[in-house]
C-alpha cells in the first residue's frame, strides 16, 4: 500500500480539526460529522493498493532525465539540511510514478557526462542507477561545467527522434546551476529545443548555500563527517559552501523552451506536474492488462462520503421546513 496525498497531509489535518471544532448538536449528528471528516481525510490520502491485475496505459512519450552529479549536489541545504542529490532521487521516482507508461532514460554529469540507462519503462532498473549517484570524490572533481552534458543530451534526443518519430520527448534537467570551472561559460542549449515537447529545468539549493560532505576516495565511509574545505580571502581553511545559481538554470530553461522551477520542498513537484495527465492523455493508447502495479481505492471512501452528504442535505432541508 502507498499514499499520494492530493494536498499536504498536515494541511488536510488542520482543515479536518477545524471542521470538528464546531460540534453539531445530537449524538447521531456528531457521529455523522466525525465520519464525514474521517472519510474526507482518507480520500485526500489517495490510498493505492498493490494488484496483480492493473490495466497498463501505454504512452508514446520518452522522458530524458539529465542529472547533475557534481560535488555541489551533495550540499546539505534542501528543505532544511537535506542533501540536494537525495531530493533529486525522490523527485525522479515521483515523476516516474506520475508518468507511468512512458519510457525513461538517464544522463548524469560531473567531470564527464554518462548515459546511465537507455530508454526503458523498467522503473527498478532506472531507480537502481539513479540511487547509485553520490557525487564525485574530492580528488576526482575538477570543477563543474554545465556544458558537459549537452552533446550527449543532444545526441540522445536526435537518435530517439530518428528511430521513433511518432513518440514525443520530454526533458527534466536537475541541477543547482553552479559553475565552478572558471575556464568555461555557459553555452547555448537552444539546438535541442526542436526535439522537446515539454519538461522542466529543476533547481536545487539555496542562495544561503550549504556545506558538502564529501569522500576523499571511492568507498569512503559516510559515517565519518568530512566536509569539503576551501581557503578564504585571508588564506584560512574554511568549510566550502555551494550556492544555487538560478540565472544559469533559467537560461537553460529558456533555451530548451521549458519552464524553470526552484524546488525548495518535497511537495514542489506536485505543482510542476499539475497538468501532466492532461498532456499525457493526448499520447495514450490501450495497453495490456494483468500486469502488477498499484490501483486507486478512493471510491471506497467517496461512495460512503457522498451518501452521508446526501443524507445531511435531506436532513437539514427537512429541519429548515420544520
């Protein structure tokens, strides 16, 4: 079982408590009030249960994830002290859940860009490679260039278009926008625009910045705190701080013809993907049934809720006439 709340649980809890503050007169009236609130809360949770017989929607949509795996993505300033890279992993999984039926591919970049997975609908494979991203080691990192992934990204889009002209392509670009390679300036991404139907550039981090727990070499134990050091203007060794650069991210978004969003909390992606189902419906076709997956059970709560509300309406109309 899993949940996918329509509005944040804490906000719904506040609303439900407020609905119970004004207690109705009469035992049965109050019981109905409590039942309505409980069912409303359960409905909002959007509970989904596992099933072996889920109708699968096939979508003629390919989604390319471009993920910044540089050292700065280890900065601990997401929604408090969370790591940026961990937020990206959660958001990738959320996008795949929301866009089930699409094919996905993954490109990561740091010193170099890598195609980690070709287009596939196998979520387990995709999350396995995405969860393996842990930034670069201190002595391997050579400074971040946002130009690094573009040639590989453009190649992936071009090949997919040539091989599957009937499929549309979306790009989700995950980064903090920081360029630490002083030898390079941000280049143009505009030549990829013609291949992209939708997507977004998603920015992680804060202006205040965050410190980075890094590894010296591959296999270092993360249980031992080791924060990246640098030198200040006076030559003293201090903790390095990484900051988001939204100007760079906005520039990439403009080139690609998609929106830029600053992802500050785990709920931000819900706002980004508000209209995604309407978009995907245009490219949906009937798929096979009998596959494993999760199905909504909202109607288990919606039917009794509707019945109680109808009863309430009739009851209070009669009271008014009396």
